[in-house]
C-alpha cells in the first residue's frame, strides 16, 4: 500500500521540491484516517506505521494505531499501542477509554479498575478521570457508584457532553427517565449534533416522559 507515495516523492524530488518530514507525516496520517473511515483497517495500519516511523513521539499516531489494531481484533497490539499513547500523553481520554473497553471486553475488569484508580490519584481534579471511572462501574452494573462518579465529573466540568449523556443513560436504568430528559436536553444545548442523545430524548418524549418538577 505504501508504494502509492513513491511516484509522488520521485516526482517532487526531480522537480527540486522534496516534501518536508512534517508534510510526509501529515500525508501518511491523513491517508490512514481516510482508509480507517472506509473500513480498510489493514491499509490504515500501514499508513499509520509509516507516519510513526517518521514521528515516533506523537501520541496521536499511537492512539490511531491502537484503534486500528482494535478493529482488526489484534488485541495484544491494540493494548500495547494504547499504553504507548498513555505513556506519552497520560491524560489522553481516547486511549484511556479504548484500553478500558478492551480490558472489560477481555473480562480483565480488575485491571481496568486499578488503572482508573491510579489515574484518579494522579489527577484528582480532572473531570475525564471521574467520567471514565463512572463508565467502568456502569459496565459492571454498579449504577449508584457510576452515578456518583458522573456527578463528580460534572461538578468539575458541567459542559462535558459525554458525561451528561452517560449519566442520562444511568438515570434511565434507575427508572428516573425524567432526569434523563433534562440531561439529554443539556447535552443537546451544548452540541446539537449529538444524534444518539436526540434519538433518546425523542424516544422518551414519545413514551410520555415528563420533565421533573423542581425539588
């Protein structure tokens, strides 16, 4: 797959306008993203690997490689690259979530819990750390604990749409759909393009769910 660039590079070199390393990294990276979106994960992997060889300290490339390996069901490589991304960018939310999702899928929930607890100890004022811990407890079925973590996250960042939607889903499971309505609405006011939140809100409206009365 990578040979698609060789004629271009040869032409540019012959014209005296050899691309810079930054331009090459961007070309490979953009190509990887396009191929990933097309579902051509093996080709995307090749492009991301080429970008990584030129820029081996970029956490974003490690994350994209991890996700690509994840979609290829190559869990060992995915875990390795999620961890490499976190090593270079400890608060990378996507890599944290990707790794936790992989661990939960493999029934390694204790590993996910320990990683999350470690993140919270290191970043006690980071909303994303509480939100991710809430997600883990939601997967484990401990809804009150998940609810508490999401509320802690929102106290630190009231406009985080992911947390708003996740907490709304918890309230639905707790038979508090009226509270869910409010949270979905808040998320949509911040980002009107949240399709899943709009669908959930429309579903609750169709079911006759009322807005909650003030406490």
